[in-house]
């Protein structure tokens, strides 16, 4: 991700693993001016592997070992993508009432994380 956006703050997941998670893609979408709603709808398409994918692999000409490997690679990439950063997990735990207070608290926490 360094090549696409060297000046965007990386998630804690990226810092720990070297692989981007959804938060990194959300930040990139914001950077290129994609509206949040549109970015979310695009990213949501990658949250789950369509079952047709497995059918295509199963009916391919790959040998059984390659089929298993291919499925494992796809599932690993999906897992990397859907991992949440620590910051996102914290935000999800904040109570939704008192939205103004939470908004300010989220801003303050975001600066310290």
C-alpha cells in the first residue's frame, strides 16, 4: 500500500502484518474523493466469497492439491481484508446514545491511537 498512498496513516493491522485491512481501503477511498457511501458499497462486495467461486474451482482442470491451495489463498485474503483494526473495535464498543459526546470522544481517541 505504500506505493498507492505513502502519506495516508496505516492501520494497526497494516503495521503489524504488512497487509491492509478494510480501514486502509476506506482511508484510500477517502483520499481519492470517493463518497463514503459508495466506498462502503464497493468494499462490502469483498466481505464474502461468492459460493460460485468454489464451484468454479471445483470444476476447473486444476489437480486436487492446487484446488485446495487456491481456496486457501482466497480465504486467507478474505480474512486479511475483513480484519478490524483496534481503533474500529474500540469505536464499535462505544454506546450509541449521546452521539455528540461519542463523536468528540472518538476524535480524541483517534488522535491518541
